[in-house]
C-alpha cells in the first residue's frame, strides 16, 4: 500500500496537503482534493481507521439526515436508529432537509465540522440526478466516516445501504384488492420521475396485467407523495363521479389525502370504496377504519443502526446492502363490507 509521501509525489503536491485531505483539516482547493482522492482511489489507499480517528478526534456522535420530519415513516427510522446507537454509547445528531439538496449539503458540512463517527443518510428527492449524486459523493468522501444510505439508493454507491422492495409491496397490495373482488382498481402514484415511485407503480401495473384486470387511465392519479395533491386528485374524481371500486395509495401522505377527500364527501372506506395503504398509520385504528396496509417486515432504522455500528467496529468489512421485504396486513378495507 502507498504511504502519504508516495501519494503526494503521484499527485504532485506536498505531504501536508495530502494529510489535510485525509484528515479533513485545513483548506484544500476542490481541484487539488479531487487530484489526491483520484490517486487514493486508483491505488486503493485507505487510511488506518485508528490513526484517522486519533487525528480527527472523532466524537461519540452519529449524524442522521432525513428528508421529511413530519412523515411517520421517517420518524420510525429515527426511533429505530436511536434504539441501536444509544445502546452502543453514541449520541444522535438529527437534521431534516425538507427534500432540499442545499439543506442536505449544509447538514453534511456541519457533521464534518462536528467530526461525527458515522452518518445515516436518507437522500432528497433529487437522488437520481447525476450532478446531485456527484456533489453528494464528494461531500460524503470528505466525511472520512462510515455512511449508511437508507430507502433511496444512489447509483454506483460505495456505501452500505438498507432499502425496501417497493415493487413487490405494490404487487401484493394490488393482488389483495383484486382478490377482494374489486373490478376497477386505481392508484395514487408519487412523482414518476423518481425511481422509488416508478417501482411502486410498476408493481401495481404488473399485478393488473397478471390477473387480466383492465387498466384505465382515469383511475391512475399521478401524485407527488403529498397529502394536498392526493386530496385534490381524489376530490376531483368524486366530483366527476369516476371513483374506482378500490384505490391503492402509494405512501402515507397519499393515504391521508385520500381519506380526507373520502370522509369529507360522506363516503365510507370499505363500503363505498376499498383501499390498501402503503405503510401503517396508527391513527386509523383509533378511528376504527380497519385500514389494510402493506408495511415493512423489519424496522429499517434498526437495521441501518446495526449496519453502521458494524462498520465503525470493522471498517474493512465488504460493502453490504439489505432489502427489507413487505408485510401485507389485511384488516377488511380491501373488500366490500
């Protein structure tokens, strides 16, 4: 393996500059940093974790970045991560990006300054954009700490990850609605420019095709994973008297918007329209709605926390990814009462 002096010679810089890049101390221009990091990647140079931590004086804190603090799913992630890292003696520093790449960059820069021991990251809606991914990659490299990516996969990622099989979840939910004797089945999608939303839509489409159920464009409500858009789309369907027998809502905000429009119109879920939700909403049980849903077999936050603890303890582990499988819970709202 190369040493710092040899890296400096290959990159055409001084040893102190290489040291500043490795330990993320002092100023180094982006051009020089990229030149040094390119040499390190080419010769597979990985600084000693022990030496790096000593030089960086890393804290016993873990950074976690989520895109929507008001989303119950992301709150479950936070709770799951905290339950693991807390037991291992780490404090959790939390940042909410509101799906804003600028806020995400600022959060990572703050974690660099705080010298966190690791980061759990749920990227913004921009996670498929190549320019965004390259900027994010550079920032995460500057962290010089383990990273676990959750829920939204990055292309050509070198980091550990915990993801969910949204395609299978949507297929299972749609299949259950079909077996509930619904003849027309609609869907409220997310923004179909997002891979995550497309996977859920494709699962619905494949189930409809496999069971030879006609697919009607008027029942495909193209949303954006927000409550407001889902509400407006469903309200318009009700006003135009074109509701399907059943609806699959592809995230919890879409479910809330759907329920609000239906309840406001004095319709009953299970009687006037059937529904299966993507992810569990606890308040539906309190309201006695008996809402069927497709959820996740494991707590993704706990899995991400365990993966990060393993990586901190053993930096030389091979990259790992885990895909959480769906769990279909039928409570009756998928079939006519």
